[in-house]
C-alpha cells in the first residue's frame, strides 16, 4: 500500500527505488508500468495519463520471463511480434544480431534458456528490452538472484549498454552498493504505508569505483537513511 506519494522522474535519468521489504517498491514499479491502476491520484508520462502498459515502456523482471521453448534469438525477437510491428524480417534480424553482439551472446543464438547460465538469461532479457528501443525501462531486482561475481559483472555491463542511449530507467533493488553504482538519484522508501523517506542525488561521475572514498560516502548516506527507517519501525 502506498500513501501520499509524489515523484517526478526526468527523461534520461537512472532512478533507483530502495527500502525495506514491504515499502512498496515493486507496487510503485507496477503502477508506473501500467500493470496496476492507482486507487487515487494519477500517473503521467509525457503529460499523458497512464492507462495501460505501453510498447514504449518495457519491464525486466528478476526471473527473466524467457519462453523456455524458444532460442536466445527467438526470445529477443519476441518484442517485435506485437500488432504494431513496422519492421521487415531482415530489419528484425539485423537488430537482433546487433543486440546479441552487444550483450556478448554471439555463439549462443540457438541455445534455449535451460542451456545457459542465469547471467546469460538476464542478458537475453536485457537484449530483448533494448531491441525495441523503448523510451523507459523498468527493472524489478533484475540481478537479485545472481551470484555476487555475476551480479557485479551485470551491473557494469548494464552501465556500458546504456552509456550512450539516454534511456529513462527505474530500477528496484535492496542492494545499497548496487544502487549507488547505478543511480543518478536514489529514492529511499519506507513502509506502513509505503512512501518516500528521502531522495538522494548521486553526484558521482558515470565511471564509478566502488572502493573510492567518494563512493563510500554516498553508500554510507543511503545506509544511514535505511537504518533510521528500521529504527523507527
């Protein structure tokens, strides 16, 4: 449940939602994606009231949402199978080839999901999302189920993929280090009911070193905010 929540997200911004379990991060993401409707208030995207999910806004989930009977290539092609597809088969093949190359899956095009690792599955999900050139990408703890090394590699890979694309991203995580590494802004949420506790601007360069003094300072600020929420609940 969310209450008294007002938030403006700028175009091209990487916004991270973080907070204790039950604070409404995933609910807010679902509302922004058009999968649920608010019981009061409204959500505007480009000054238009959001009524339903849009092909211009894609969501990447923690569990990948890949179709097990389809190959890597066919899973990435999935976004082009909607009724509004305007691309020829050759154009789609070229776009998918470029995405396979960009996420480092060349040679795995004909593999099925059960034949590849968790990190590779998540790369397929990211490639599928980016292939259709969405304006907004919603990501619900996409790296939460990965081991620590794969998770760190995927964070770097995501930053590199988005570096020159000017995409608007809303990303849910429980991981403070991940939040500081990826975000332009961090929205700290609190539970009972879910609302915004703090908004933290991450004034760090795009290329970030996790063990630098500046990075540690921002991580400590976010940690203290979340710790204070636990102390008062």
